[in-house]
């Protein structure tokens, strides 16, 4: 495997886990649902992060959303029947429990630039970073849902690219607040009666297009700022990720798509005056690990035989994420060309799950059968894919996607992690520099 400068580098990759159901229902619809765990309590997630750290993963990202979706068919029936996107608890409240259960794993809650006031976000994240040993990250999102906007006093979400303009300013204000105390502002000089030097604590006096914030922050100065994670897929989203993110999350299909995404992020980082190697691109990947290739073939075929529940589940999800009601489309006709003010990259990824001209049913079958970023195979077969794809793309690593119930976590890690480690793809130890330093190890 070659690095961007042409020199031979270690084949080691970064791995993480993305829980797309957030601090929500885990494992619903699977045979082991709820056996020995309660999704509403921290213990389930503490067990998961201990396993992630034991395996050698670098980060755990907790998705979040702010509504009960009812786009699909104009009803919340499917969302609630299938525990899809709701109910869901606030991930920031979970973070201290996860930090107490780990020492090295990056813990990355989601924070919406669309709805959080930057002072509140900066203060919460600074507090959590002080709890940690440099383990905290923050997944910055731009919340495309009109339903969520209506929970925050808006009739609909603002225009797509304008949301990223707002997110740029949001990140800028948060960082200004974090830096409003100079690193040595706290002197704790008992003899002089001075706890903090007022000349080293500064208002930021930010007055921008979206936010007006005086500052300074009233928390202690940070020893290190949290790692910023972002999943921009549109041109404007990739510019934001390249200019700001330490980790870019990618939904990309095939080696060519992965290469194109990584090249675009690196180009945006360079254009922003950054070192492109400081931005790690991780591809979302949902593995199902089985014992044999025959079992993989059988499971693939089973999943292609779509039930109404499968159809409703997938269409409910893409309806919510795109703000387009997919119940209106004929399953056996090609999907029409669609545009959205919401998650443009997710919609594009869905539409390209099959060859051009595929019917909606064929797209759903391809996704269910383990196409693209969802792969069914033995541990060796999946390791082959990860090793070969990582080498071809020249990329930085992968994010496993799935529930965090014990059956899912152990079903992936117990079989796959030893194979990845044996091949030198997965780290066997962590350094002492924290989450950010771990990302820059290779």
C-alpha cells in the first residue's frame, strides 16, 4: 500500500464503529433483542465501547436525530413500529458513562450546528473533554430535516448550502470560545491571591451572519480541543469537511467512488491551507460475518427476497433522510431523478445502489443482499475486501455500522478483529497521546 507521497507505508488502517440508531433502540427485530440488556441504560453502551477498545478500534460515533419521522406515507407508523429513528435519547448525556468505561477509544457524540447555540455546544463539549483524557470528538451535522426544524421554531430547514455556511460560522465561534482563555490563564497563585489572570481571558465579540456571541467561555481552558468529525457528501459539504474536519465520514460506492471522495476531501483540505494527511477519510461499512461462503450465499438470497417489512424499513429511512415520501413511487418502475434540500449525499448513494435504470425494488434488493457498503461474508473474505480496498483507495480506514447490542458487536468483532490483527491491518495497542494522536499514528 502506498501513501500519497508514493512511499511505502504500513497497511494498518483505522477502524471505528458508527451506531446509526444513536442512543436509541438496539437490536430490535433480531432474535436476541433485549436479552440481558436495556437499551435505555448506559450499561449496554459501556459494554460495547469496552469491546471496541479491546479490539483496537479508534472511535465510536453516536448518531443523533431530533424528531419522530412521519415523511413515509405521511405517518409515523413505520418509524415507531420498527423503532427507526425514534425513540431516541440525547447522546451527550451518555458520554460520561462511556468515558468512564474506556481509556483510549475516541467517543464522538453528534452535535447539530443547525440547532445548538454555539456557546452551549462549546461549554458542553469543553466540560466533557475535561472529563476525558483527550478522548472526545464531536460529529458536526447540519440537520436537513424539516420536521426537526419545526421542533425549533422554524417552518422548514434553511437551504442546503446555506446550512453549511451556518455550520462554518458555528465551528468558528465554538473554536473562538475554546480559545478565549489562554492556555496558562489559570495560575492558582495562593500567595498572590490570584486564581486566574484576567489579562489572559478575552471576549470574542463575534458578530456574524448567523451568530452574535460576546464570550469569553466560562469553563477552564482546554488542554486539547476535541476531534471534529464530519460527513459532508455534497460539493459544499465536502468543502466544509476538508476545511474543518479531522475525520471525514464517507458513504462512497466502489473503489472509484471511494478514491474520488478521498481525493476531493484532500483537495479541499489543501485549498484551505491544511495538511491533507491530517484529515482521515473513513468509509462506512456494514459487515455481516458468517461461518462459510455457502452460508453467505444463502443469507444474501434470503435478504433479496424482500418482505413488506424490509421495503417499509428501507423506504421509511430514505424518506426521512431525503424529506421525500418514497411511498408515492412504483416499486417496479425506475426511480425518477430526485433532488432534495436535505441529505443530498445519502439520496445519491441510495439511487446508485444498482445499475442505471434500476427499479426501486431492484435498488432495495441490492441493498438488502449486501451490495456496496453492506457486505456478507466470512471473516477472511471481509478482511480480504478491507485489505484490498484500503490498498487500492489509498485510504485511511473504515467505520463499521450496526447496532451495539451484544449479538451484533460480538458477531462482528469476535470473528473479524483477530483476522484483521493477524494481517497487520488493525492496531494492537494505543499510544499515550489521546484520540487525536492515535489518528495521526498512521
